């Protein structure tokens, strides 16, 4: 069970990622490039969010990798399903 510190760190990471997505959406890049940046822009935020609790000793590295991997996989599947069932 994640501690409050881990949950707070993940919330901050997701908020930062959403801010990054807003900047990407407002940019003048091609739509395909914007789509390709969605998941890679999450990785640094996940590393920052989970790095704090790892260094503080709230969770170990294996748990942090499991949490980060699960969230990344969930976001990827969600984007793939959303793209497949998108507007017609």
C-alpha cells in the first residue's frame, strides 16, 4: 500500500505532466508529433515524482519502478483505446 508521501508525489507528477500536455497542445507542432510526445513526456515527471519518496526512504526502488511502470502502461493503454475509439 503506497504511503501518503507516495500518493502526494504521484499527484504532483500527474499535475506536472498535465501542465506539460497543455503546453504541447498549444504548440505549433504537427498533430502526429504531439501524439508521439504524450507518453515520453510522462517519464521525466514519473522519475521526479517517485525519486523523492525513494530518496526519503518511503518506498524502495523496486516498488517505485512497479508504480511508475504500471502508471505508464495504464496511460499507454488508455491512449491506444481512446485513439481507436476516437471521433468518427
